[in-house]
C-alpha cells in the first residue's frame, strides 16, 4: 500500500494539489458546499492512479482542490462505500492520500436516518461517538503497522476541540445541532423495524452506511477529525413507511445550508 500511496500522492502533487490544510468528505446529496469554494484543480477519481471509482449515481466522483475561507482544502465530491463492493481499505484510501498530501484536519459529512425520535428530519447531528456494525476494520491488513499503530486507540475518536467549536458556531447562528452516536451499517438495503429497535437499544441516535471507516483511519493517522450528519428521515419502527431515496436526497439538500455555514465558519476559525 505504501507504494500505491506514493504513486497517487505524486500524481496529485503534479496536478497542483499542494499544501492542503483541510480535507472534506461530502456525503450523499451534499454537494452545495462546492458553490462556496474557489476551485483551483479538480480530477475525476477514475483518472487518479490506484483510486477507487464512485459507482453510486448521486456521488459525482471528483477530487477537488481549492480555497475556502482563505484555507487550502481538498474536497471529496462523492465517497466510497462497502455496499459498492469495495474493501474497507479501498473506502479509506482517499483519507490516507489527503493525509499524505499534508492535511492537518478532516471534516466529514453524511446523510443518515434519525433513530432518536427527539431528532427530526432536516436537522443536524454532531457525531460524538459511533458504533461500527460493518463487520470489519480498515486496519485489519498485513503491514498496517508501517502506516501507524495497529492497535489504534478509539476512546475519543472525534476531536473534542473541533466539536466544541462547531457547537459554539451552531449556538451563535441559531442552528439546531444535536449531539449523538452514529451507527454505521453495511447496507445498501434499509433497516427493518426490528433492526431500528435494536439500534435504539444499543445506543444509536442515527444510522448510516459510511463515515466510521474514515474516522478509524483518521485516528490511525492521528489526524483530528469531526463529522456532522444531516438527518434525512425519521426511523420510527412503530410508524415505518417505505423509504423514497429521492426524498432523502431532497431532504439532504434542504438541510445542507446549515451544515455549509457550520463548516465555513469552522474552517475560518481553524
């Protein structure tokens, strides 16, 4: 993997991805942030050596380098998922590349379903902790110790300083930012009523199909990371209706301006 990382990094440096400060991963339906970015370079994933290719129709599949609030940023427009047939090492490969290029902070977004029925669709949740239900680890491969500690500590996976800043920004801008636990499942099928009940019992406030692998690798690399979920639906097992993916994407778009405001003001303060 070290050889692959070097090849990919050299290619992106030649393309002008120089001295980035912050990495951003955009989740499902969350692309409006790019309207705020002064784009300097962009490369399709399928042109980047050793990079996976996004296969989900609403994930664009571009790595973007530019300026946001005066900082050099790298933005993943579209992420990778286990349910696309990738390995956990594939899913998290871009995090290793952004770190190798020099980012000092990583910000992650996703669309998720609200398990905590006090949370409503269209609201945001700051992830404080997570439950990994994806059945594996992105660190479970031969030679991982060459890239960081094999037995990575996960007692505080989300950077407390960044989270505190996000809470302050939300309060100052009257944004309803919940705090909670995110459960990451494989997907791509949605959950049954029994599975929603189970998730609530084990302490999840929201559920999605991403994010946790990237967080684990960020911690492996000792890279400070924070994540915000856009809550796109309410997962009430006693009143469960069939899920409409188009409606989820639409709800993500409606909730996104608040998340963009959070990220912009955070980046300005970093």
